[in-house]
C-alpha cells in the first residue's frame, strides 16, 4: 500500500501539499507567458520576479524553522504560511502591470517562507530514520501530483474560454481546502521544545555533514535554471502555448512517479548515492539542452530534466533529518531552504541577463558548467563515505 506504515500527519501533509500545488500550478506554467505576452515583460524581468520571489522567503524559512524549535508550534506556523499564500496568490489574476505581479509573488513567497521549514520538521519528527526517505519521497510525490493536476485544470478552464486572469483567480478554491485540511487533519508531534529567547543563529553549530550538503545545494541553486525559463525555452523552440500546461502537468506526473521510489531507495542504498546520481543526470540534461531544436526532443528533454531534479528531493530532506537532533530540525531545514533561496536570486538574475544580453545557448551552457562544479565538489567531499 502507498501509505502503509506512515503516520497520519505525514499522509495529511502530503495531501496539503498536493492541494496547494494544484492551486499554485494553475498559475505557474502560465505566468511567464502572461508576463511576456499580456504585460510586456522581458526575460530579465521574469528573472527578477522569480529571483525576488524565492529570495523573499529565504530568511523567513530559517526564522520560522527556529521559532518552531523554540516551542511556537510547527503546525501553526505552517498554517499561517499556507493561509497567506492562498489569500494573495490568486490576485495575480487582476494584474495590469508586472510590478503588481512582483508584489503578489513577494507576498506569496512570504507565506512559503513561513511554512516550509516547520512543515518539513513536522514530517521529520513524525517518522524514524528508517522511514524518513519514504516519508519525504511520498511528500514530494504528492506535491508533484498536485503540480500535475493544477495545469490540467488550468488547461481545461482555458479550453472553456476563461482568460488566464480568471484561471488565476479560480485557484482560490483548492487553496481553501488546504487551510481546512491543515486545521482539522494535522497534529503537532511531541518533541523537546526550548521556550527561551531565540539566540543568534550560528551556522558553524550545524552538523558538519549538514553544512556540506547546504553548501552543495546552494551552488546548485545558483546554477539552476528556474522553471520560468524552462517554459520560455519550450516556447522559443516553437512549442505552442496551449500545450505548455499539459507538458508541465506530464512533467510533474513523472516527478511524482520517481520521487517516492527514489526516496525509498535512499533508505536502502544511502542518501549520498541517490543524490549524486540525480545531480550528475541534471548536469547532462543542461549540457544537451542548448543543442536540441526538434520539438519532440525538446519536450522529451524537458521531461527528463524534471525527473532528474525530482530524484534527489526526498534524499536531500531525509539526510537533513538524519544528521540533526529533534530539537533543531526546524533550524536545520530553515538553514537549508534559506541558502537555496538566497542564491536563487542571483541565479535567476544572471541566467535571465545572459539570455537577454548574449543568448539562450550561453545561459544553458554556463548553468551546466556551474552545476558540474557543485556536483564534483559534493562527490569529492563524500568520496570516502
């Protein structure tokens, strides 16, 4: 059974993420096209919006995770974050200029910053080490299932004649279900809390293995191609706009299929082998992308790249839970997500700038080289383990 032997909290949080991604991905695959065609924004503006959106949540992820560790309640912090996002995200549908989209994306990511580390801490606290890869793999699988369903709903609504703006507004419906499920379906697991004042954060106090993972993941975030640019890459290779929500949905369906077995595999063969394999595959995909022009091959490569990114998600999060104690897991997840998010801004800005000022091919080649450097550093650090 898919949910066998997993606590109810883990399963419920999986459905929370599924519904939230339904809401989010009714918007995400269409947003770059909406910005470019409706609001007249160029690639550099798309990079600015995506970079600012991710970086906004980064410091909040660390602070929210640490608040959870200090007894403020991982559940209620997660609830607050999901509530903010699902109130403001649909308002992108009434945007008449890209600065308004930037403001809404900013507010949406504030919500993500508040919820992410407490939610991951809830999952890590709910299972033993032997099931942690399974739990995070299931969570990522359900997250991607929601990201598959959302674009299909968007495509259906567009086919019925709704505008992109009205589709964005309709995303409030699954967002409401997210909030209800969190309120009534999630319980806070018992764990040690320190209710004293929140001390200054010291990165050097984190376990050494965690610091190495955070550094490697940060380099990959700096090198990564944001999803918005992958959509523009599809469009640049003559993939019709009407197909993009469907392609996006299929890609997330494949991500869902690989996330669970990859997470469970990390429980048996080890986190490091799964992570290194997925990261190497990502480097290969990025190196190939600039040279592919055939539409079927472009779509296939998009799918393969999506699978390579999903294959490591459960193992990365499970490793964080493995190497940290229960009273600092919120802080550990916060530090991880903060680093990845902070470096997403310069990553999105340099990628969009190179694309606009030089060309798309150079941007992808540079991304591949930076990803290779991060992967080789990670493998070298863990070569004796």
